[in-house]
C-alpha cells in the first residue's frame, strides 16, 4: 500500500543537549498548536516526563493521553516498534493524531532516530520525516561543544537550530557561538528563541528532509569560500584544494570533530563514475557521515538531480529542469565527523566529465 505524500504523518525530531530547553519548546507546541492532535514520543532515559500536570492517566503506561487531546508515549523499547504500534492504533481508530514529535534524550545522537524512517518499509510508507530541530543553550553551548561530541552531532543533523537563553550572554558571545555552529552546519537556519517562543511555522511542516526543497546553505558560508578564492586569484569554479577551506575565515581556536564542506562545480559529472565513488565513500565513511545533501549536474541530463543521505543510506531523484538562462551547477554539502575533506574533493573532481 502506497500512501500519498500529503497523507503521510509528518514527524519532527526535537533534539538538543541536557538543559537546552527542548521540553520548554515542546510544552509550548502542545499548548499553542490549537486544534491539532500530536503524538509525542519521549526518548528519555529517566522518569522525567513532559510535564506531570499535563498528564491525565498514570505515568507508567506506555501511551498516555494528555489533557489537550495529544498523546504521549515514553520509548522504553524500540522506536520502530513504537511507531508501528502508533500506526496500528491510529488505523484501528483507537488513537487520533495528525503529527508526531520525537523528543530525544539530551545525550542522544539523532542519527539512529532519523535512520528509522528509511530502514523499515512500514514506517517509510506511513511517516514522513519532516525535520530535525536542535535546541542549543547560548550560556553553556560553547562548553558543551568543547566537551560533548554528541552535541556536535546534534547540530550536524539539524535542519533548524534554535538558540535559547541568548539574554544570558553578550552579543559577542552569541556571535562566536553562531559562527561555530555555522562551521559545523552551514545548511541549517539559526535563530534565537526566548523560553521556547518561536514561530511554529518555522519548525513544523518545513520539509527539511524532503529532497525537493532548496539546498539550504547559509549564504555567508559560501561567500566566505568564494571570497577566499578571489584572494588567492583562483578562477576555477569549484572548491578543489586545501587552500579553499572555509575554516581559515574564522580565527576561533575550536577544532570541532564535526564540520562541513561544500563541493561546487559547473562541469557535469559522469554518472557511472559518480555512483561508484559515492558508493565507495559511503561504505567507508558512512558511520561518520551525518548529513549530506545537494543538487547534482549530470552529463546528458536536462534536469538537476536532488541527492541526500544520512549515514550509509542515500537517495537521489530528478528535480526541476535546468531553465534556459540557468547555468547548471553541482552544489553538495557534506557534514560529518572527522571527514577527510581532500579525499572527497579530489574524488568528486575525478568524477567530472
């Protein structure tokens, strides 16, 4: 049974380190998203739940009805089993909900949660992974990034990054944190939120995981790359050597293990060579590849290919045709853990026609 995209249940993954403000944001969504019924899956390890006053029934149950008509369940077992269980109860008319929000534990790498939506056919046909939202604490964010690798992965996976507690830091401190987040993940939008107060249209139904959305790369990130090209007098039109690394533009001392780089070229790819190369790097570096996404210009194709992946699972599908005045161009962003940028850049270069 194939379900039309618009009928699929959208899923938002809410992540962020301990104390960043995930629960505050979730409570706000539940109290303000009027008229919508939401299934909340709590992937927390402790007994702490969303908000004890919201709960109508006993906390020990697997699935709890909240006073606003939403439901909540704590994942004690497998997320896949829980999602299939929710689907069965919804189809049987026992539960009513229109979307799912998964709140991960503060210590979690969101990667395995995202992979769940590609690994199981029943889940992949019924649920649509909409976006990963990561909350970062402005006051403690720098220290957390210094000491906790998982917090870097949470930023690396994000489609939207919400920075909480900005009022507790100076403008300079906030800007340093913002620049650091940008180096880790240039494709996520970053905005400051106060006590979880954010425009819900910015975090729900944004199709961050949809291949048909534009390639969201922070313009400053690419400007920095291009600016560096001109400084060195390069006239080629893709990033192809170590001198073009955006890290040089920011004199921050932090060497985060998670970082991003962009490959751009106006030359088309040879489809077979590209497929072989990508297949190889995913086999070798898959566990360290957090997110990769982009638009590919293929030889002989009159339309762009939309490409993205999570860890070892990648997919591509045809996008819009290249318009008459458009110059076809490949733009790929890779976000990962200690990735050898030169291996990727040189390998992609060799796949060009």
